[in-house]
């Protein structure tokens, strides 16, 4: 089984090195594809370009970038990885050992940071995902390329693309929920405020459920509140 790791980036040229260095032991069994939406594509022209197998230029938007990366992927399984998220050491082996007849899945998550509520948030995310069969991008969604193509890729919306993809994939079966934990940055939660961000995220999901425009939701998400500063 061959894997393709797809990383959407935007203005990550100063922070991408740690992400790529952590993935180097996986090369051989996995190709690393960066879909960069930064103007001028500085990662491709920078000192860390050799740490990736393919660096492609893409239009801005996480869904567009991940679709663009998938279009250049040769792996049997696509793994969509955020630049501030780190895989467990045996991630590829776990997927290959357990995917079986499943077509897609995700990992449990833990959030880096000092606030005690980050552990609670991660627990809630993992529990909710198991109950609903919906995965978030922070949990590192993986999917067979065949299944990804069959559902028509990520819908190219400004926010909630991971929710939409999960719903499409669920029609063919529930996700494989691996207990091994990826580590994702808790910086956003700490920057905007733990409790404010919890309220924001739940409200965004509820509004999306009732048909709100993802572009409008993305504006709220980017500023971390429903009101202008």
C-alpha cells in the first residue's frame, strides 16, 4: 500500500520545516505533496523544498488546495494533513493494518498547549466523532483514492469541507476511528479564548447544519467571533 500525504499551506514558509522534518521517516512508503496557495510559492523556492516530493501551486482555499494535491497523488490512500498537526510515529502501519474493508477514517486527536480545557476539548472531539461518524480536518482524514474520487473530492466551499466530505463518505460506510493520537496545535483556541472558541465552533456547526453560507461562516471563523472587533 502506498500513501500520499497532502498538506495545504498558506504563508507557512517560516513554520513548514518542522512539519516536513517530522515526515521524513515516512518517505519511501509515502510521498509528500504540498499544495501551496502563498503568492509567489515561497516554499518551492525556499530552503526546505527538498523535504517534499511535490510542491504545487494552488488557488487559495483549503478544499481547493487539498483537491489540487490529490490530483497529483499516486498513492492508494490519501492522507490530508494540516501543517500544524503531527502524526503518531506508526501512523502508516496503523492505517494499513486496520483499514480492511473500510474506505476512510481518521485518528484521535490531542491538542498542544497548557490550558487544561484543551484536553477536555480533544476528548469531546474524539467522542463526538465516534458518535456521529463525522471527522474534522484536525483529526487527519485518510481515504482511499478510489473512494475520494467516487464521492467527487472535497466540495470547494470556504469552510466545513471536512464535514461535507465525511457526510459523503459515510454513505458508503462509517469511518475507521483510530485511537492513536495526532497532535494538533491549540494556538487558535488559546489566542481567541478557550470558551469563546468552543461557543464559536458549536455555533458555526449549527448554522452550517441549517444551511448557512460557508463563505459567511468562514468570515466569522477567521476573526474568531461573530462580531467585528
